[in-house]
């Protein structure tokens, strides 16, 4: 008589990580699409004067945190700063690498803890938002402190991380069935 395999017998941190990387990369892309659409929707509701003021504020703020990290890495390795085009390429690359790494962590943990999947990945997305956007990135002086940012910015980025978490879980589940 053959024994029916249980889900515990199929647990694999490596396979979970692989599924998590696939989910993390996809989720980072979907998160970017959400943020782009959200920005366009906000701009469509603004007056021309409000749009001009926002563009001025964005220009004075300089590089975003992912571009700053890309520049720090390149300077640390080569001693040279990134060009503006290099920052435009390096920033998204940093975002995708971070999305893949957090996805790998999530994928490995979900192999052994059903609680990590609470909220279909949205609890994890919220934890990434709080840990990265609200604590670590400002603490490293890569972005303004949370108290220096408008409430709408926090809400929009939290929603983006909810989207990240849910997409991560959906793709992780589908991919994990295959690996």
C-alpha cells in the first residue's frame, strides 16, 4: 500500500524561495504599475497650478531612495557616481532586486508557517511597507522622515505594498504548484 504524501513532506525552503522570487519580481512590476496609475489619476484631478507645484517639489526632492541606493552601490564598487540615465535604470533595478529578495524570504517562510500567508500576502506587504518605507529608508537618510511627508503619500505607498503582497502570494501559490 502506498502512502499518500502530506503537504509537510513536500515542504522545501529552496522551492519556496524560487516561487517567492517569481512572485516578488511580478509583484514589484505590478506595484510600479499601480504607483504609475495612481500618480496619473492624482495629476488628472489637479489644476495646472497644482501640477506645476508638484513637479517643482519633485524636482527639488532629487533622486528617489532606489536611485540613491543604486548610486551608493556603484560608487562603492567603482568610485564613480551614476549618470542621470544610470539612476533611471539603476533605481528600478534596485526595486526589482528588493522585491525578489523579500519575495524569496516570504516564499521560504510560507513553506513552514501558514500564519505568514495571513491576509493573502497583504500582512506581509504591510510589514514591508512599515519596515522599509517608514523605518529603514528614512533612518538611512534615503528619504524624508515619515513626519515630513504628506499623509496621502503614506496611504498611497501602503496601498502599493498591499498590492505587492497580494500579487506576491498569488504568483507564489501558482508557481509553487509547478516547482
